[in-house]
C-alpha cells in the first residue's frame, strides 16, 4: 500500500493547525494587567527599603 499520498495531505493540514494554534496564543497576551505609576512607585519604595535592610545586614555580618 502506498502511503505517500497520506504524507502529502498531512503536511498542509498540520501547518493549518499550527497556524491556528499560534494565532490563538497571541490573543491571550493582549489582556495584560495595566500597572499604574502609583503602583510602580510603591513597589520601588518597598524595594529600596529591602535593599537598605540587606545593606545593614551585610555591614553587621562584616563587622
């Protein structure tokens, strides 16, 4: 039995399914959470405070 016709059909069909799958994945990324300037400022302040605590801990460990 000659299966070459099946391979000839599978290639384009798989390409179509892959294209639909890739297109579907891109739509999910467009619904990202919007971050406000205030939220970023709060996060930056928290990170600065954590950084300062770590610096103090490092200094106390060194001495």
